[in-house]
C-alpha cells in the first residue's frame, strides 16, 4: 500500500508560525479535508506536501515512485498552449505518446501523400495501441466536457481565470497520481460539474487532500478532517458534519482542563506564598511543578467567533426596480426584457451557468454597467455596498488599522454604542499584534476578510455579494450567514456554494444562458430536488391512467398484496432477452469509443459522440439494474 508520512513539519511565514511539529500519515484511499481560518497555513501545507516549498523542519517520507498531483488556486499553465496541449503537458510516458500522435496527425492532415509523413503517422498510431493511450485521450476529453470546456483548440491565455482553473483541474485528474492535492477545486464550477467531481473522486483509487470552503462538498467527499489552528494540527474521523460535533467536544474538554489547571495553580500559589520550605527533595519537586504550571498557564488558544454587530440606516419599502432591462455582449444576450421589483428584506440568491451574466446583473444594479435598453431605479433610502469577486486595490504598504481608519475611527453597533476600529479588528480575528502589519503580508483570504469588514463598517442597508465564499474561511462564512439572517436590509448574492445559498437565499434567479432566467421561491436545495424530480419524470413518463367504471358502492378494503415469488409471463420474456440487449449496448459502447479515437481531432463530432456515449452508459446501467431485479425471481 502506497503511503506518505509527514514527520514533525514546521513552516513559518515571516514572523508567524503557520504549523509547528505536526505529523500525520496519508494512506491509500484516504479522503482528507483541510480547514482552518484564513492565514492558518492550509495552502502552505499543500505547498510543502507537493514539494513547492520546503519546511523549516521535518521531512516527508514516501516511496520513490510515489506521485503527487497538485491543483493550485491559480494553476500554473503555459499560456501559449491550447487547452488539449496544456492538459497533456505532463511528463508521464502516456502523455508524451499522445502529444506525439497529435503532432503527427496534424502533419499527416497537411501532407497525406508524403511517404515519410505516412510512416510517422503509422508508427505513432502503433504506439498509441501498444500503450493503450486511446483510453487516456478519451478520458481527457470526457473530463474536459464534464467541466464545460468544449473548445479544446482555444489558447489558454484567451480564457478567463475560472476556465483556466477548470483546465488545471482536468490536468491533475488525468494524471491519476498516488496523492491528489486540490486547493479550492469547486471555485468556478457549475453545480453539475461539482456533482460530477464528487462522483469522480468517490471512485478515485489514490489518496486525496482537499482544501475547500464548500461544506456540502466536504460532507460528500471527506472521510477525515484536518484542522489547522494556532500552529497545531487536529485530526478528526468523518466528514464536515462529524467534524463540527467532534471539535465542539474537543474545545469543551480543553476548556475544562484549562480551568482545572488554573484552580490547581491558585492552590499551589497559596502554598508558595505561605513560605514553602525548599529543604527536602519532595518539597523542591513541588516547587518545580509549580513553576511548570506557571509557565503553561493560559496557553489554551481557541478560534474566536467573528461577531459582526453593526448598525445600519433605515431602508424604505421600494429598494430596486428593473424594468424591461436588456443587455448583450458580442451578440450574446444577458438580459432580455427582464423586469423585477426588489423590496426591503429580500434575500435573493443568483446562480447558474458560468458566463451567463450573473455578475453583470450585479454590475447593472451597482451602476457600473449601463443597460442596452430598459431602466434601473434605485430607492432614495438605499445605501449600497458591493463585495466584488476582485478585491479593490489595497496599498500593500498600508497598515491594517490605517486602511480601516479611512472609513472612520469608530462605528455604531446595533445597540447604538461606539465601537473602535481596534475592537472591530479583534472581532474579525485580527489580534492586536497584527493591527500594525502591512497589508501585503496578509494571506489572500485575510485580505478578503479585511475588505469585507471595511464594507460593513460603511453600514449599508443593501448588500451585493459576488461569490463571497471563494476566499473566506468556513468560520467567517458561518458568522456572515448568521449576520445576514439578522440583517435588516436587502441581500443580493451571486454564488455557486450550495450551503451558502441554502442559508442566505429565499428567492432564486437561475441564469440558464442566452438571457433565459428562471425564478424560484424557496431554498436552493428544494430547487435542486424539484429539478431532479422533473428530470426523472421526463425520462420516465407515467403511463396513461386506465379508464375505470364509476360506481356508487362503497369500495372494499384493499386486499393485502401477495408476496412476489416468481416472474410473471411478461417478465420472464423480458428476462430471457435482457442479457442480449445488454450485450448489444456494450457493443455499441465499444463502437462509440472507437469512433471517438478515430475522430480525436474533430472536436465538434467528439462532443456529439460523448453525449451518445453518456446516453448509452445510462441505458446499460438501467438494464443492469433491471436484470438484477428480475434475476431474484427467475427460476433456477
């Protein structure tokens, strides 16, 4: 069994110790979720495991042939390569074979009559057969299709950051390493892509360590949880829900032990003050224990809750109204005659396809993007704050406390009391020792948390949030969700985080692309459930109800159904034929896979073949389930 051992790792960042003397083992099939507040060292831990950075102390022990794949938050892709070349840029032999085949195929397409080109193409094809590289190439294109990357000839530098993240994800998945390291893999993924990724990782043969804020994703994927807190590593068995309960129990135990230690210290202090004689070894030992108690007293550190208790201005009933709003980019419609009245206390969640215009709607509301036609009316009492995906430029040489003092020295809380900037920073997990720190020394997540605090200090009554979960830690998100539930204003948020949408949104706008926007009243999990039921009903329409003769007699009590012991005549006929049907479907699947290999350079046709392959695989699964049921009652 392939394992990796981390022994006594220590890593610092400037004057801050991220983790100290931590050890753990990663076994095959482990699924480890890593969480902690922003700046606790999660990404640094992945960097050390991947060999990107070296620890100040400790070592990694692993077999020589142990492979590690690493998806960074911002993948390091060759910007001049096409999508397919970027994904296949790994050093593995199968990738070199596929790249060589693609090159010779392109040369053969240009000079099919050249004998040397023909021989090179034949040799490349033989190597593909020998190494079974067709499967790997098919897997690459399947993964990219599932991640909604369809133009495989597109150059990386012309893609958005979200698209590049998906290309990077495909690159590490196809490498199939012994250990897969994923840093925020669900950022920029649609819900169907996240669901596919969860399914893919469930059957992944290697080990997985994932850093993510997506709590539903952790519940589905993780079987262990690592928490980085104040330089320590705490390990828990189970998924995120199990972690929440186990951590609460651990903290309670630690607080109880700390209290007992304080009581013992008081008792020993009284003994010392009474004039403890230090003549005997026994008494000297007690004095030594007292000194140890003194040195270790009040060393317990636990994560504080981020308490956001700020006042806000009164908000009138009419907040925002869009009327006959239309907007298009390069001929692609974003909004088409869209009208909506947004009122006080509305909680609107916006989600849907990437690139469909969700952020554009927020920009329209914020007055940053003009409509092609239609109107946007903002209420007179509205005081708006916009938490954008990209943090506003912050001078790196500015100190944390000075950045907030630009808003004011104090703000009013809900009780009408003045709260100083220093107190607010402490509530937001910035201890006093950090207040004079230069902003450039903060982690990306810490800078996002600081940016959020500055916006809330302005005491808005309308909040626009664009993907707020992308860079905030789970602790901050939890308290932000609680704050928003008590927020006496209007919240409009764009998010792909299913958990966050469930907590925050009671009205939904789902962007389906080409200006089509669905409206749904309710929580996002209810929307997904309704969608699945509707899809199931569409795939399996109920037979028309048989006509029955109406009578006025009182119906008799229904007879107890007989227990099924054998197949009906129709079921027996179906059972006799079903294996042949499955064989035909398997044969058709093989033909599709061969066609995909034969048309590897025709990406339009490849996409159609992929859809047909998915449909055929679903039919095979349905028939296998039916065969499994019928076989229970078939006569031996």
